[in-house]
């Protein structure tokens, strides 16, 4: 863990204790900060994730990396039973205070506390990037999903327009940490955010890893010009 007067951030080797501690430090103002730095797009990304999962009343859906449960609550609007899991106790405590009706559990994406084939659908939003073994996490998501069940990964990605991509990367590395300093309880964490987004694989590369982890019919759809991508798969 690197420490500065402004706070703490995880390193890009993504050790679980570092990631959990970093998110503990941003928990109190996490939802507000996300809305500010995404210019309000975070709400539309959550709605798109719910729609892509095609949830039906009575189904069970797991939200991994749920944080404060704002994404889990969005999923529950479908009528499905939605449960969230996160590694950061600070995020879970903040979520329980603001959304006491949302089921939230402590858990690691690499060792989910559920039996095989427990869920009709699984999703992970803006958290797969923070796991230190992406492929193992995708396999673990497959393990807890029934055959024929669905996966949606909502994650930052690579803008498809070269000019927009250049502007976006400049915003990530220069402007995002500055914006975070005005609203976040730990702006240093958003330096890690920018670095981790820049290091993340592009859409086609991630699709190949999803398929290799046991998911079939893998496809993706860009949101906001590729700032975010939804990767979908069916449990084989």
C-alpha cells in the first residue's frame, strides 16, 4: 500500500487487502464521487446492466463487487431477488446505513460464499478490474451460475473513436484526480482508478478471456462511445 497525505491507494498488483483498505477509505462519499466524475452517466450504465441481464421476477441474481449496494438495488427493480457481495467492509457498512433493505454480504470474488449453480444470473460492475486474478474470478462466477444462466460484466473499456480516446485518456490521467479532490474522502484512490482503467484490456481481449472461463455466446456492447462496455455470456 502506498500512503500519501491525501490518503491511500492500491497498487496495480491488486492485493486483496490493499484493494479492500482503499475502498474502505472512499466508502462514505463513494456514490456521490462516482456520479460527479462520470458526469451522471453511472445511472444509465446501471440501467443498461440490468436490461442486459434480462432478469425476470423470481430469479436469483448475484451482484459481485456491489460496494454500497446501489447496483444491487437497481437489479432488484426487475423483480428478481438480488444479493450483493463485496470485499470492503467499509463499503458494506455504508451501504447498510443508506440501503438497509438491500441484502449485502462480505465475500471475495475468487471464493464466493455460495454453492454451485446457485444463481440464474451474475454480474460484476467496475470491480473485475480490481481482482488480482481476472480469469479465476470469471471461472468462479461461472461456478455459482446454473447452466444456461447469464453473465454481464460492466467495466471501463477503450473508446472506439481515436480522437475521443485521446481526450478521454487525458481526462483520466489529469482531470479525474483533480475532480475527485473536490468530492472524495480519499482522492488518492482515484489515481489508482485512472491507472487501472488505462491498463485494462480492450473489448475483444476481455471477450476472449470471458469465453476461456467457460462462458458461451460471448458478445459485448459499448456504452458512452466505449468508455464502458457490457460483456455478456451464457453459462455452458
